[in-house]
């Protein structure tokens, strides 16, 4: 069954121009909410335009889409501001009149990092029930050691990451209490698939519900709504509902 899109409504959650979310609903009752978090190595030049292309397909599949924008490095973001924004954006869902029994965080690259981090928040107003990490930066320490994104992790945190950054690092928060399904392309040269492989291996060893689906392509194939990798992710989302 396919659903038509009702239209998109912008919802501010703060006074800064980057503090807003976009809610798009299907006709009828949504099967759940997919929280869409864009990537871009947490830098200001990459914004919500990287999340929007997935929204029509999500809505057609019956999901309510909650795509969020947030402050990034270069426009007031970094740690902890970016984390504060993501948390506030998620909790603002509580005021949208939606059934929140299924809220899946779907994040690409740095957005995969933020989605997985958000699933481990303590006592949130809106709990995340599952995560789909699309080529996520899930181990900040190894990402910094490999200088991913031209030292994007160091710029985001303001220093080299270590044990003191466990609050921000999904790898150091293992195990989570919700399923984390990683989707990563084998040809990704921007965020290597080892980020997802090592996370899933460690999470499984710790008794967590984690899985990795490998797809063909590059770093951006997982956010291409026309690619077979996206149809794979729609099936994963359905399985997590």
C-alpha cells in the first residue's frame, strides 16, 4: 500500500535559524515515525538538504518523517551544542500529536553518529525504539586516528577524543538497549565500513541487538532514494516497526 504526502510543516524548537525540524505526514495513520538526521561531518556547510530526498519515499511507505536541522561546527554547533539541539529536536516530537510507540532514528554519516548517540539518552521525553545507521561514524576515537573528514572529529569535539568523551561516543556507550542496524557500502572511502563492522562486532559481543547490512556503492548510495540500497533500508525499517 502506498500513501500520498500531506505536505511538510516546519517546526522550530529554538530561536537559532538552524533549530527546526520538518514534519511530513502520510495520509491515514502513520505506521510510526522515522527521525531523519543528515550528515556532513557535523559541519555548517552541510544541512538538511541531505535528509529531504528520503522523505517522500518514507511517507509513501506510510511513515511520518521528522527531519531535523541542528547547529553544526561553524554556526554555533559542536559539543555540546549539537547534542543539545538533537535532543531538543527529538523531544519536540512529543508535542506533535503523533503515536510515538515506534520512533526509529535514521542517520547518515555524522547523522548516524547522532542517531545512535540519541538512542542512549537517559530518561528522554521521546525514547528511540531502534536505529538505522547509514555509514555512521560510530567510533570517534578510531575516526580521529584515521583523520576522517580532515580531522572532523577533532573539530567537532574541540580536542582529540578519548575516554572522557564517552558521553558523546556511541562505541563507548555499547551496549544500547534498542536494536542498531548498520547499513554501509563496501566502496565507501569517506567513512570506511570498518566503523560499522567494529561497532556491530563489539555490540554483539556485549549482548546487544546489532546487525550490519553491506551494500554496493559509495558513501552516498545509502541516501539515494533511487538506489537498491534504499529499498533494502525500507525493508529494514519495516522489520524494526
